[in-house]
C-alpha cells in the first residue's frame, strides 16, 4: 500500500468540471474531510485508513476516487493555463528524442536547443525550443537548423494544459486517461 500512496495522484477539477491539476492523496483526503468534494468520477482507487474514534473504537476510512471535483470554481482566465517551460516538460513533450538526429536519450543526455538562437533574437518559448543531444546541439551551434543543414524532425509547439498533465504523470489510471483524452484539443486527439 505504501507504494500506491507514493505514486497515486488524483485529477482535480473545479465544480463545473474544468481540469485544474494533479493533487496528492493527502490533498485529496483534506478535500473529503472538509466536505469540499462536489462530485467524483471513476471507481475508488485508494483506501486511506485514519485513526480510531475514542468513543466507538471505529477506525476512519476514506475511499479516494481517481477524479475529484471540488466545490470551488476556477477563474475564467485559467481555462487553459500555459504549462511552465522546464527541461523535464520539454523532454517529455519530445519523448526524449533528439529532434535533430532522431535518437532516444535519457533525460541527463538531452539539452534544450533554441531553434532560432537567442543570440539571433530567438526567445525561450515552447515554439522555439526542442530537445537535442549534446553532440547535435554543439554541431548546430548558434545557427538556425537551415544554416547548419540540420532539419528538424518535428515542429516545436506549446502543449495544451491537458497534454502537459498527461506528460507530467507516469502513473495515470485508466479512468483518468479516458477523461483527459476526451479533453485533448480536437486536432491532437489520437485516431480511434
């Protein structure tokens, strides 16, 4: 059970069903205890045992669902927040592949490359960065891919918030994945 507690994350929604973020099982228990859960989806995925009632001797038990909507509502401008551009998120977006040579690498073997180098006016944005192995990054240098004769294997893009959530959690439960896939932008949904 300890392994499950360490890896289980709950998908948090607001009361209208807007996707917020992953939350820990501890944060989820707090929502249940405060009576802040509006509704849930999916079969219970984790049972948390609490303390014993002094008078009755009964132990408290809370069954957590994989998707929990709290009574709050998200602000309208938070409808599709931009995921933070971190190397971890970038390498996940590019599936740990160097977008110049096409080889798969571990996280420690990849670097962030600016398609249009910062020295040439490029910016540090999702649409201008790709994962690159050290050899390709050094070979490209402060040139554009065209100047270096190193065409990109994919066009860099800013992932949607839902894509970011999928990429940021290795332990997504089936109920959660079904829900998230239904909320992917239509042009990025897998073909059924």
